[in-house]
């Protein structure tokens, strides 16, 4: 039996408590993503792409349904266990990079270790390795605020990789980049995927979607 | 920009709230301010003081006038002789009697530029206060941090004899309170003041009474708000406003900087694996830092502004300010964090 990196079973997400103010962001989502797969999730604004990503990344809980990560239902886990998953099993890349601007690139990549529940002995060598892998090692002592958009995104990707998660979740990772830098980042994602990481990318960008193994289109909270 | 505007609104509200809290503390600290306010309110309805001047050519009339004040206004401590001109006194000085700082109106400090010889720290009382104590044959009284030697008490006391002697007065008029006075010589005029704490009915009754005994036709009605009082009020108002603006600007800068910075950090921490509990602890820690900075700014502003304006507060008042400030800040931080939490939940649900 094939084990999926992520499996969603009849997942729904509804915002708002009162009946009249309820907004259904997602409904009846059934989705299976294999390990090592590169999936692009496309759709117009407000279609539910980011909500889906947040649910898969343990940032939010579904209103109903099950989400299995590596065969384990993450919707029933405690807050602590979900934090552990965010720290060790998934890595996030955001459109606005999500970096602390007044810290150096090196310090930003180190952040996930601050939240590790176990002491990581080789954290510095890991940081150096991923920074080399993403091409920002030479910028390690520069403040993030001094970096270009593409450099920032590489630092963000390095941070997502540093704890060696199996799944990388990216929300519009090329949205704030020029076309040349965008191509570089897409290539970097493709390389990361080739190394066996499962890659789930929410994107509007056709080039990014073309690089994926599979493209899922979301419309009005449903996968088409 | 929309996000920034939303943040700004919150920061402005929080900063304003903190600034108002600090300003309120100044009001609480500055007890005198409320006295001014109450005076101001009173003066809208009545003057703070009336004055009338009589020429007591007929001593018996004056005696009779003051000895027979109607029962309704019998609290004669409301009527004070504030000045007198002595007929045969070459210096023609006016001796002013000032109510003492203490709440007791029974104590007056004998003062006046013309009495240079009278040493500071000497008191004349119309009667010996209960808190006075004896030492080396003299009576002393401790008021606040100063020790006063009571050089005389009561009618015809040593005090007046002392003043007479020092000033070379041979004929004099003296009094402490109007129910307790006598005239030993004719004076050209007497200036009386009476307090507007009298009810309006009693005030009119007293005026009519005085008119029947004397030829006073007009009661001098001082300005509702004296220029000095107005100026002092403006100064204090400016003080409060300056402090308010100062705190507003400083708090806004601190809060907007920290919160704007921290808001993203919480999200970053979350995606990097921080637990909810840890984020809550981070927020509490950050709030404490913001509060501490804001507190330091407020306290420093208070001290600097006092230095600039020359406002003085006693050390106990300053300690009180610091402690009240601290307590209020803790409450404010708890309230702000509570509101923030509720607001965050509402936003999240929305």
C-alpha cells in the first residue's frame, strides 16, 4: 500500500461562527500527494489555495474531515504535536519571504532550531550546508534588509530546508520576484524536489505550475 | 498600505490610552489642580472673594458690626481682616495675614514685606494649636518640614506687642478673626474680605447687614478669575497637554515600532514551529518590554518636564507617582493584552 506524504479526506473549512456570517473556504476536498511529488495548486484569489496550504502545514485546523501526513491524522493532534510537525516535518516559504529584516541571513536560517524540542548538535553545519545549496552562503553575514528579493527568497528556502523536512510548502514563492530571479527560484525548487522532497506550491505563475508534476486547480473551495 | 493603516489605528489608540493614563496620573499627583478646578467652578457662580472697605470712624459701630454678625454667617472664620492702614503709623503698613498651608484656618503666618525684622519661621496664632509643643519656654509648631516658633497667641498677645515694638507703632489696630478683635486706636480704613464659601443667601444677608451698620455702598467684586489664577491654570493646562503629547509621541513610536516588527515575528515563529504557548509567552514578554519602555519614557518625561517648568514635587509625591505609574501600567498592559487577544480572536473568526 502506497504511503502518501499528505492525504486529505473530505476536508472542509468554514470560517465564521454565526450562520449568516459563515464563509465556506473549502469543501469536500479529497486529495492525495505522493512522497517526492511536486504539486502546484492554482486558482484565482479567494479560491481557497492558501487555506488549503495552511491546513496541510498545521497552521490551521479543518472544520471537518481528516488530514493525514505520512499516514498520521494531524487534525487530532495536540497544539504541541502540531508545532513539532511545523518545525520538523514541513518547511514554509512565503511570498513576502517571512524573514526578520534586522537579523543576518545566517541568523534567519537558524530560527527553526530555536523552536526545536530537541537539541540539534550539528545545526551550524546544517545551516552552512543549506545556505550553500541555495546559493546564499556568501551572504550569510548580511542583514536581510540589505538583500535583494531573490536573495531573500533563497534565504527563506534555506530556512525551510534546514530542519530537513520531508515536505516543503510554498505560498506564491515567485510572486514578488522579477522574471530572471523567478526562473532561478523555480530551478531551485525543481532541484530540491529532485532530492526527494515533496513540494506543494500555491501559485498563480504558469512557469512555476509548468515545473510541477501535477497541477491542481481550485475554484470556490473545490478541486476541479 | 491598508494593513499599515490598520496597525496605525491600533497603535494610535493604544498610545493615546497610555498617554491619557499618564496625564491622569499627573492630575492625581497634583492635588492642587483639583483645588483650582473647584475654584474655577465656584467662580462661575460666585466670586471667589468679596471685599469691602470701611472707615471705622466710630469704633463702636465697627465693634458692633462684627460682634453681632448674624447666626447664619456666624462662622466668622470666613471673614478675615486682610489689611489695615494705621492712622498714626508712620510706616502706614498693611499687615497681611495669610492662611497657613495647613487646612486649619486657625493658624496664620504673620508676613509682609514691611516687617523685615520679623524672622522667618515665626508664627502668630490666634490660639495655641493642639499640635504645638514647648521647648525652652517657647511654643513651637511643626508644619510640613519647617519648625515655627510661636511668638504669640491670642488677643493682645505678645506677638502684637512684639510687632508694635519692632515697628514703632504706638497706636494700632489688630485682629486675628473678626469675632475676636478690638480696636485700640482709630484706623483710617479697614479692608475686609469674606469668602464666597458662604451661601448666596447668607452672603446677601451679610451684605445688607454690613450696609445697615456702615456707609459701605459697594462691595468690591474681584474678577471671577484673577489674572494670576488664569495664568496659573493655563500653565498647568499647558503642562498636562505637553506631557500628553510627549507620551503620545513616545508611546506611539515605541509601540508602532515594536508591534509592527513583532507582528511578523510571531507569524515567522509559528511557521518555524513555535507552540501556541510559546507565542503567547513571547507576546507577554514583548508587552512587558513595550510597557517598560513606555514607563521609562513617561517617568523621564515627568522628571524632565518638572525640571523645565520648575514644578516641584516632594520626594514622597515622586515615589507615589512612580508607584501609581507602575501599577497603572501593569493594569494597562493586562487590559491591552486582553483586548488584543479578544480582537485577534474576532479577526481570526472573521
